[in-house]
C-alpha cells in the first residue's frame, strides 16, 4: 500500500487560525478540527483514511515549526483516494457548534463581555 497525503488546513476556511508562534493554541485548533472532520466524514476509517495533525518545520527564523491537519490515504485504492478528495472538497468553512464549545471563547470575546466600568480598572472611592 502506498501512502498518499493531502493538506487540509489549520482551521475552517472562513475562520481565523491561531498564530503559528502560539503552539498551544495552534495544536488545540488542529485537534478540534480533526474531531470536526471525523463528525463530518464518519466513514474516514473504513476508507483507509487517517486524519492527523502534522508538525511542519519552518526555516524562516520567526518560529521553528507550525501545525496543520492532513488526510493520509491508500494511494492504490480508488475508494480511499476518492474519500480523501471528498474531504478536501467538503472542508468546512466554519467551526460547528461542538467545536465552538471545545475551543471556548477567545480573549477578544471575553474582553467584550466585561462591563465598561470594570474594564477601566480599579478606582478609588476617595479620588
């Protein structure tokens, strides 16, 4: 069996992804994306496909690696190849509701929820 692989992404197409330098958040998003893809494509295992997070080396100097999600497939099996391409064609544009719960709120979303008087910081009642 030959092993083919295809890049899928780091997050859904219309969603922002974590900066490559934020390894913890980047890996978290990739793991959540893998679970979302498995919900969307439940027969991935029966079609000899494997959805994995991959660590990619980068020589640009700003950071040493970045993480992506790829589908690995049997490149000698037509059904496996077709299923991998179906995954690429049906790649999500947005996080589903389960993924949003798994990811939790972002820092800007949390800050937005803070009342203005609290966001201004502590005040003295004597000033």
